[in-house]
């Protein structure tokens, strides 16, 4: 009889036994199969769910089942109620799926009473259709004025926008990063002040600018305006632009 020697499932020979082997030797194969299964699955005291691999979810599901979603390169697990999939990455309720980080360079001074593009941009590819995006900006701003009196404020505002400058739905507009009220000193052409700014916006799946409630890439821009622009302007420099994708 053709009887292989195996410890784990990979060592079994699918063509054994041959049709000409004696029936009386079948017990040798049965014992080998049991030995291999117990060695390969040593802790299988309850049902074992294998990993389903593919671009679409399995049609037959059970709690705890694993699915490697090849279309999104994401490992998912069936929830306890067998009613949906959990994206696996972290614990404690929120799962960090992906992070996109970009270093922003310095810009020239912007002199505009309406919003203009700073040139700061980041594109994040969402792994999940149901995750929230937390978009964070850190930077340095320099604001200047050429007033001959201190009668007006020189504000600078930023907004989180799409590539056309439209405010991202659900985010707060007119985040001010600078406020100057000072007359120009004697012998000077302008006054200028610099400082840091930081802000975080939450973007829900439905409010993603390019692929709402879907897997895909989304581009976020920072736009700026400086009222009283005729008397000065604002520049931004040395920044970081970060997007955290979190399943909550």
C-alpha cells in the first residue's frame, strides 16, 4: 500500500491510496489523516473559520470569520452578531486603518479678501467606505500690514477645502490663524508678526470631497484669505498635513 509519512496537512499525498490497495489497509490511512489533522489544528476544540480571500465577501458567513478583502488590501472579521464586518487594525473601539502624511513648503504672501489656494495639499486613499477622516494641519504663518494707524484688525483665515476651494461639508469655516492690530512704527514700511497654527477637522464618509461613502482617493487643500488685504497679507511656511483614517 502507498502510505506516505506526514506530520501536517501539507505532507499528505492526494493520490493515496491507489485503487489497487487492499481495503484492510485503509485503517492506516485513516489514522494518518487523524494524526495530521490534530497536529495541524492542535487547539480546534470548537468550529474553526478559515480565511476567505477575495475581492467580494463570502456568501456564507459566521461570527469570527476572517476575510482578506483583496480589493481594499484589508483584513476583516465578522462581528459577534454575524451582521457585519469589522476592519481589523487596533482595539478599544477605534481602529486606525491608514495614515497619510505630507510635508508642506513655504509660500509667498497672500493678499486676498476672498479665499485663495495656498498650494498645501494632501491626498489620502480611503481603505473603508465607512471610516471617518481626521485631517490635521500644523504650520507657521507670517502676517504683515502697512497701516498708518491701528484702526483695523488684520485677520487671516484658513479653510479645509476641495481642489476647487469649496469648503468641505460639515467642517467649520473661517478658522483664523492670525490677528494683528498695530500701527507701523516710525521709519518702518510695515509691521510683521509670525506664529504657529494648528487645527484638526473631522470628515465623515458622506462628506469626503472626491469619493463620498466609498473606497478611493480624496484630496484636501488649505485655502486662505486676509481681509484688509490692501494693507498687507499673510504667508504660510514649514507645515505638515496629516490624514488619519479611523473606523469608529
